[in-house]
């Protein structure tokens, strides 16, 4: 143990605040309570007319008013993906008790998205085609580009430290957490607001993913359509969310008397170099083992895994195989795993962040969230998936997995804070 009790003499990093706007609720507590209760965030799509579409349902954020967090004039200049993450960032800031203005140069942000302003892109193109180039909204490009989720968080909250915007598909916000961890360890910042956002429940998003045959077609029963690891899974359910975690250097947090949810102790990432959408389990294995090495942990130390588990036939089977390779068959079968996308749907670039919040809360509360909608066992998916409701269990060390189109793999390890 080195300085501040950290491995390899590195600065230790803890979570001191969280915020979330999700299909289960518009704050962290509501989202967590509904997740533990086994509820689903799915329902008929309300944001556009789905009559001509193959898919008529999604996991939408509900009853959300961006002007609760953003001035109405500014809100009109932003896409929904920025609205969601700004709300989460405001919540995380308040939860942490930070005074950002007092030390803005030492506070940064790392905010991910998989796509960015997809609705604004669609509206820009529609205007171009129907009304001509001179009628395109001058705020179109700032609303579309993926880095503006991060940009608006920095502008609105006043952070002047490092500012990053990962755009690595479904691994993006786990990578944003890893970037924040590295920034603090390297003394580039004392605090980083890290997370992700996505708002792709629109005509382009639903039509495009449906054309790939990636989405569930269970229009008759949306609540049970997202079914990680179940033999009848037929694709993921589109979700949207914004989530932000406050990562803070331990001594900085202690000096201001901050509450500490958990410690961030490991980060690993790798690439498959294989196929755009078909995972190679050996790539995630390398990221997983790297994260454990970074945390100074053994496979036997892991008490819980929040799986990527999108509810696709190939993906869930591949992740099961990956966990067996990473842990060994016997240990893999004994390690509890949750697929929380059964409740939230797949929030794409926000998935890692909302699931990191779930993993942190599992560590803090010694409670494992359930994998809902698991009914029919799949011989290729034969691990302990926490399928009969939330489970009480001592959780000292937990891992959050995120894997993205293109072969991006990112794993983050959290540990119970023990001083």
C-alpha cells in the first residue's frame, strides 16, 4: 500500500454523489426502489407515431421537464440527450455537496453518449428536405454533435478541469468513468463528474435498430420484452437515460466531510478486432482481467457482477461464456450476476453509467438487484442471474461490464469504502 493507502502509491478515488434520470424514475432513489421491486420501465412509445414501424414500444423517460433544471431559452438550444444528462449532473452536484465555483479548475467532467443528438439530426434533415437549406435551425449542429452533452455540463455547472466525451457505443459511459478515474489518479483533477446519456427513442433510432434485427418485437407484452439470459429473448428494448457519478480523490472528499458511497478501484478496457456487432468473448475477458489487476483483486474477491446483458441471443450467451473464461467455470457459477436491462431496456451510451450507479448501490446497501423476466432457462446461459427478486448479500467488491458495437470493452471495479 502506498500514499493514502492506495495500491501502487496512486491517489484513491471514491464516489461522493450520484444523479439519474431513467425509464424507472427521474432520480436515483426512485429508480433504485423500482429496480429492486422488479418493475419494468417499458411501455408504448409516446414520442412519435409508430403505426408504420415494426417496434411500438421502448423504455422511455417519463414525465420529465428539462426546465426543472435548465432555463427555457437554453433548453431550446439543446437536444434531449443533453437535457437528460444535465438533469442527472445537477442531481449529482447537489447530492455531493460540492462547491464547484470555489475550485472549478480542479473539477472536470467526462460525459459519454453513443449517438448524440439523433432527434436534432432528424429534425435538421427534415427541415432541409421540406423547407430548404435556408430554414435549417442555426442550433442544429451544436444540438447534434456528441460532445455537447459534456460541453453543456461543463458550461452549466462551471467545471474548468479536464473535459471528455467518449463515443464508444454501449461501452461509452463505463469508459467515461474510467477516464475520470485516470484523471484523478494522474492529478489532473481532484473531482470528475462522469456518466453518460442517450435519447434515441425517435424515428431514426427505432427504424435503424429494427432494421438490424437488434430490437425485440414483443409488441404485445412490452413489460416482458427485455429478458436477459432467458431462452426466449429476441432482442433488446430501446431505452433512454442520463446518469452521472461524482468521482473524487479520497483526501479531498474527507477534508470536506463528504459522504462516500463506494471506492472506484479498477478499470480495464480492450478491443475485439473481430466484428461490428458479433462479440468475441476473449476481448471482454482481457478487459475484465485488466480491471481486476488494476484493483489488486482476485477473481474470488468478486461478490457481484452487473452484466452488460442486452437481451440479445448472441450477446447474452457470449457474455456467459466470457465470465466462465474470466473466472473459471466453477467460480463463475457461484458468482451472482444481474442483467438490469430487463428493467431499464438498453440505454446505449448511458447504459454503463446507470448500471454503475446500480453497482455502487449494490455495494453500499449489500443488495443485489434482480434480473427480471427470466422464465425459461437457456442451456448456454447457466449462471446465477439473481432471478427471483432482489437478494441480500454481502457485497465488498463488484464489477460493472459494458461492451459496445465495434468491439469496445470496458469493465469498472467498485469496492466498499473501508477507510
